[in-house]
């Protein structure tokens, strides 16, 4: 009975595979939205103010970073929790594949969230005249929460690795 339960638990990791595949569909949706914004930018670039142009570019950078985060979670999550990715000899293999364990994935996600939040906060500050002061304060507090959380996670991870 114990062996059956352990086998079922071990094989249940494959239930994560459709979730990681679903992330690729989310990446597709993000790509569609990205190019919609690029089209909008190019069709209105001559009519835009410089600050508005910068805001749109920051939004595109934000989407690109979210896309990178999706790829990182999708691929390294699959490798860490489901199965090793089999890449053909003739196909290019990403240098970080197979090297990112759950702990380093967690740290990369935290760093990505801080970077994405930073770009979002910069967009808000560039458009500050249209934003209420209490909202600016809350956006800043939320961003600092992400920064402190990422720092604390990194510090705890360093302590944990030091004690091993």
C-alpha cells in the first residue's frame, strides 16, 4: 500500500505539465498584447509627447520582462518538478537550463518582480500629475515591500546555504 501511494504521489507531478504548457499560452497572449502596443506606438509616434512615448516604451519593457519571467518559471519549473527537458543536439540549449534549482528560481522570480515593480513605479511617477498622492504613497510602499521581501529571501537563502 505504501509503495502504491508513493508511486502515485511521484507520478502526480505530471499534473503540473499542463500548467506549464498553459504558461506558454499566457506568453502567446502577452506577445499579442505587446505587438498591439507596438502597432499603436508606431501609428501614433509623430503625435505623441516625449513623456507619453517614454511611458509606452516602459510598458513594452515591462511586458518583455514579464515574458522572460514566464519563460523562466515555465521551463525551470518543468525541469525542477516534472521532468528534464530533452533538447536535440542540433538545437540551441539555454545556458541556465538544468542549473536553476527551486531556491535559485525563487530568487530569480523575486528579483524579476522587483524589476517589474520598479518599471511600473517609474511609469507611475512619470505620470504623477494624474495620480493622487495617497496612491503614489501606496505604490511606493508596495514596491518597497517587494524590495524588502526579495532582500530577506536572499539573506535567508544565504544563511541556509552557509549552514549546510
